[in-house]
C-alpha cells in the first residue's frame, strides 16, 4: 500500500465521538430525567439493557458494511442516524405511557451507533500502518470513553442548567462537527465480490472452528461471564440522589471526569496487558473492578463515597476495556481477524445486557447497596472459576502464545 494511503491514528479519537456521545446521552442524561418523571430504576435498567442489546447483534449486520457501500458512506449513515435519534430522545415526552416509544428509540439510537464504529474498524485495519495499531487503539478507546463522558456529563450539565432540548441540539452539532474528520481519510471501497449470505457462512464456519480449540472456547465463554460489565454505570445518574449528590456533581463525575479517567485506564490497561499478559490483565482488572464495587456497597451513603466510588469504577472500566481488546485480538489471531473480532465483540455485550437488567431489578427490590454487592459478588465468583479453569488449561499446555 502506498504510504500516502495511511492516516494519522489520532483522527479516530474524533471519529468515534458520535458513538460515545450517543451512548452517554442515552445512559446518563436520559436516566436522570426519567427518574425525575416517575420511572423506576428497574424500568430504566430494562431500557438501558435493550439499548445495549443492539451491540450483541452487531455481527449480524456487520457484513452489510463490507459488501455494499464504501466505508465513508456507511460512517455518515451511522452518524446521521445517531444525530436523528439523539434529537428525538431530547424532545420526547418523558411519560410512563410512552415507555415503549422511548425504549424503541433508545434501541434504534444504539443500533445507529454500531454503524458508526463498524466502518471505523475497517478504516483502522486498512488505513493505519502496522506500526501504529496499538496507538490507534488507544486513541479509539479514548474517544469512545471520552465521548460517553462528554455526552453524559456535558449533556446533563446543559440539560439541568438550561433544558434538555438545548443539550440535545448541542450534542448533535458536536457529533456532526467531529464526523467531518472522515474527509481526511482515504475511503475504502466495499467488497462487492462476497454476498451477505457468503459472509454469514464464513462467520459460521469460523465460529465452529473456534469452539473446537479449547483456549478459544474458553475465551468465548469467559467474555460471556459477568466480569467487569460496568453495568452500574448505566444507572449512576438514576440512583445518585441516594448519596445526596446534586445534579452538577452528577454531570461532572459521571460525565467529564469519568470519561477522562476511563481513557487513562485504557492507556494503563494496555500497558499492563503488554507487560503482564492478557490473562493477568483481564482477570486482574475484573477482580479489582468487583472489589471497588463491593467497597462502594459497604460504605455509607455520602456524597464523597459516591464521587470516589464512581471515579474508581470508571478507572477500572478503562482497565478492563483495554484488557478485553488485548484478549480479543489474541483470540482472533491473523486469519479472518475482522470477522472473528466482530463475533467476539458481540458476545462481550451479552453479560452487560443481563447484568444491567439484574441491577435494575435488584435495586427496586432491595436497594442500591444490595445491587452493587450482588454485581460485585457475582463477578468475584466468576473470576475465581475462570482462574481455576485457566490454570487447568495451562497445566495441560493448551494455552498457545500465538493464535494463527
């Protein structure tokens, strides 16, 4: 490939922002206002879980982007859909009788967000030099988590200082402006030789091959376990009043500061994965995540506890995000990596869906502390189980250093 075809890694920080902003608005700003309008935490958790479920299905429509339009056009389709659904969420009536409508638009907004990141994956694979793959991953994750923090934090501050309509319009404009960076990257033409049916057949064959390899089967099971799901982060704004936290503090802590600290956690987590290995990074950060969550459950309802707990939670989220990326890249190997990575990424969202729903249900039955304790305890149990299984695989020498 001609050197001029390569692009700068930091461009992807800006390009992924619309994805993060959409998630931040749907999971921070919206829950805060739904709570104010009489929605229970269980209902809010259900809405969030349905939105997250769109990422579980991402691999199904992934081949569409590969075999139809060019990647730049698919990116703009995703951004346009993100902006349109964000606009709708900002102007919907927050009434219990409109729960189904709100849920449907949240789901559509998160489907739209997947069409932002699908073409970005292809652009990173083709337009970034091999020596800069790690760097682009860092910028991408920083933009992803930073966008969530900005969409949630700036969105909530604007919504409470002015109104939610102003917040929605502002975030729509920021999303469109950041997307303009796409014009600095050479486009990638789709693979018109393959058909959607052929692509699905390839994914099915690769999935069958992966489950026949013990360590890859373990990875697929591991990422479906409720370890480091960060599910409580989807409900922080909805339950913050229990710690006596005001709206501006919620906006700052769950938004901007969480975004910055999560991005920092990604950088540190990537370094740990490189130095200590993917297994230590993933299970270690998952265990730390659970301990932080449990500590927050045991400490008293004070604003300082909420602030410190949410920020430590955000740091752990960054750590395990980076560890997951390293683990996923290990499992994909070098053959048909894009297809296998899409499948692994989809599977990784399954525990986020069911733990987010569980968190909402447990909260309404037993309260926030029991919710956090449940999330932490379940994670610690599965970390322990995973360590035992992994040790057994190492003993039998079934853990190769490199996957072909």
